[in-house]
């Protein structure tokens, strides 16, 4: 028989540091919402400025080998703007733009430099697999939604408040407590359709990440599909919910409302916000379904194997809407993370 690539979730592996991420809803005041919008506008401008600096160097210093002109203007030579050189320009930038020094935390500005570096490196060099991304685009304010604190100090939590450096204390909807022993490494504030969210990266080196043994009778394989969301090797099935298709009629009504309204008007902006809120409801329902399905699998089995699917390739076919509505990639990512948190480490291989 032909070999089928499989990925095993929950296989015994090596010990590693426990890392996880928790997301909470923020409840900022009206004044804080205005300040958050101002921060994002300023950081968006800084991102575009740094990206333009990289593009200027790239356009002035590249020359195709097979079409180099005999006579051409030689621009003034300058060093390649990399991560460290752009980071060194921040002190001078704060002198010429003192409001950045007064209002925005320095490490948040430094994280913008890192974002530009990652984006441009993917364009020129590619990712870890060598796959290059397209030409980076300058961000509109509506598309720049996140800023990050690369380091958080101990004691940043005070009840249901989090103290963000140079911003102040913000109320958090603490729907679940942070596990004991975990340390907050980074914090990201993201603007979504229904408000602002806080994403925390947590770390604990003392939590064991290896399950000492597993029951050989609790091993299963799953096959994801479009008729049934998944089918286990024991014949158990999970129905596919089709959240997007069920909400498609409502989304179509709101989308028409957006297209009929004048660009740049307040009424169009209000309709766009309604459309974003409706899309987020669909995404939240899908995510909740993925988490519950992953919990059900890991409560019954110690080892779960699934086929190594080319989801991106399937998403380019005429089945794209159904594939994206099922969200296989997100589900398998959630399944892998929850397996690791349960003391199981994923392992990939081939099965004949």
C-alpha cells in the first residue's frame, strides 16, 4: 500500500518549557479608548515610516544583472537598514517627535521595528521553509490593530486590573485565573470588531510536559472531511456545524448595506463595524466548537493521529468555502496545543 503522511498528536516526546497563551476582554474607559486609538495611529505611522526606509534602500541599491544601464545615476551609498540600525534611530526620532517619547512606552516602539524586520525578511529571504511572501504593504490605520509589550514586570496584575507601562491600569474581564507558577512574558493589546482584547504569553519551566506512560488501548486516528467534520478509527463521527453557511444570509444583508453607502461616510463606517461584529460571532462559534471537539478527543485517547493535509491547496479549489468554514488548520493547531498542555508532545512521521 502507498505511504500516507500522518501526524501523531499526544505521542511521548522530549521535555520542554511549558508555554501557553490566554486571551481576555478589556474594559477600558472612554478616555482610555481614545488613548488606545491614538497609540495605534502613532505606531501605524512609525511602522510605515520604517518600512518606507527599507524600501528606499532596496530600490536604490538593487540592479538587475541582465539589464544594468551603461550610464546611470549612482545614489549616495548608505548602510543597509537592518533591525539594529533602525533601532538605533529611535532616540533621535524621539527628539524630533517628542510626543512619541512622552506618550508611548519605549519597548512598544522597539517591537514595531521587529515587526518591520520580520515582514521584510519574509519578502526577501522567505520563512523557515524558504517560502517568500509578497511585497509588504503600507498599513492603513484600520489594518493596524495590535501593539505588544515584549516584557512585563512582576506584579503587573492587581485584582482584575492590569498595569500597562506608560498607559495605566485597565480593567480586565478575568473569566479564568492565570495558573499558579506561570509568569507573564509578553502582553499584546488587539482591537477587534467588538472592542479591545489582551493576549498574554505565559511560561512556566517547572510544569512537566511529558506524560510518563500512555495506554496502548487509547490510540485512535481521525479523518477530517466535509460530510462529517471528523471520523475516528473506531467509527465515531462528529457532525460538521457549518457556522458560516448558516450565517451567510445575515452576512449578505449587511454586506449589501455596506456597498450601498458612500465611501468615507459615518453610516458606511457603522455598517462596516456591524459586518465585522457578525463575522467575529461566526469565528467565535467555530473556535468554541474546535475547543470542545479537541477536549472530547483528548479526554478519551492518549494518542491521536491525523492525516497531514494540504489545507492551503484545498482552499484554492472550488471547495474553498466549505474547507475554510470547517477550519481544519485551526482545529489541528488547537488539538496539538491542548495535547502538549495535557503532558503530551506532538510527533510527525509516516505510516505504511
